[in-house]
C-alpha cells in the first residue's frame, strides 16, 4: 500500500474508533498523529472537556510515555557521554552499598527485571528523613522475572539528576529542544483550552488540569522519571519521526546504537511480547509504550510508520472503556500485515 493511501486509511480508522468512544461517552475526545517518511496526518475528535474542542496542538498528560520521551533518551545520552554504564550497580553512583537494591543496574530497570517493589505508592516516605533513592532501594527485592515497575524509572530520573547536577525538567527541556519538540514540557501548565484535563477525583471539585495525574509524580513535585510530561500530537509525531531517523543512523542527542539496542527483544514480557530497553516489542517488530491516562506511541522501524494517540481517557473515571480497542487499531495499523505491496 502506498504511503499516502496508508495515511488516509489509518487516519479514517483511528478517527472512527475515537468517534465511537466519544459518542458512547467513554471519553471526551482525543488526538492522534499518523506518519511515515516525511508525511504525517492528524486526527482530532471530540473535546477535552464539556466546553473546548481538542486539536493536534492540545497538550495531554502522557503519563508513562514520560518514561520513553524523557528518561529513556536521557539514559541513552548519559551512556554516550560516558556518565552511565548500563551494567554498573546502583552502588557505583549512589551511597547504597548495604541496601537490598544496591546491585540493581540501569539495564535491569530498563528491561523491568530489577525486582524492585512493584507498588509505586510513595506516601509512606512523606515526613521521613530518608532520601527517596535510598528508600526505593531499601525495600526487599521481588522474585526474579519481568514485572513492570514504575519505581525503577523514578530511580533513573533521580540518578540522572545526580549525574548531571541539575533537575530532570531542565535535562528534558534541553533534550526536547534539540529534538525540535516545541510544546513538550513537565507541568504545571496553566488551565486553558490548550490543555486537556484528566480525572475529577472528588465529586463537585475541579479535575486535575495542567498538573500531573500520577499520584507518585505529584508527590515528587510533578517531575519524575516515570510520569509528569505533557505533549501534543504534533510533538509526539516529531518525537517518533526523530527516533526513527536516529534508528536508521541519523545524528541526534541519543546515539543510534542505543535506539537500535532498545528496539530489540531482551526479555520475555508475556503475551507474545518482548521487552527491549524500555519499549515493548511485538513479534512483528512493532515497538510501543502506553500511558495510563490514555496515551500510546506505536512505531515500526522497518517501514518507518508510526501512530501516536493522545486522550484523557481517565476524565470520566479509571475504567477507560474502549481504550484497548483504540490501541489495538493503532498497533495493527503499523504492523507488517498492513504494509502490503498494492500499487
């Protein structure tokens, strides 16, 4: 299928799924970017709330896509600059020699095999004198195996700040500027029609709007290695395009070798999926990551095709009905079976 036809067909499909979700009252709306090579197309359906329409330049809380848009590339940059060894224990960078997690490596965190406590809840540390990185590494380790853990990326964000001597928000801002992302940042953002609110946690109160939805990231001031970033469909497409270009040998702040290594299977993640460095990898070679608020980015490095989706699916509650169908449509669109040779 020609790229132009693929763009049109995929855009119509994503638009259709989003419309079903909006009409059913499952979410207010959403935006998407569909791209390949130098072409891209945007989809915007519904609203961000009861008053304002969504658009490709509306900023959404991307939740765990922060891991891939901020922490993962910054780790690759630190590796390239010789500041971080993926296989060195945390005790080499942090004063944690006598803690259970002292031997954990950045590679284990990226592949979600660190054995860290999978419960993200950080309230227990409020009011204590214990440094957060030490608190994370002080918990007993879990059984070996793959298990998705936010705490590992929280730890990587803290480690990056130690290595560079500056805040994660500044490190990420410099990275995003170099990648050409003009509307991506950590919060808080001013409430406006250009920012999608997330969840109304208390009936009668305002929803989270321009502030991070993730409770652990909120406790950390809204800036964390696992959550806290906001982006638009335009910037999400630019990020995908840049990563695919770098993967193919292009110059950039993240080395091509790191991107290639990240998009190869490293460990079995179950359900016929593998975990690369951060990213999930399908048997068809699609790499992707999701965010709890209703965001996703799917890329197929071989074809250079990608689909990014931004929604505030938690706006009406955490059931997020229909989100699995939306993600399935996006994933299948970039899978090789969608890349036939029809002239």
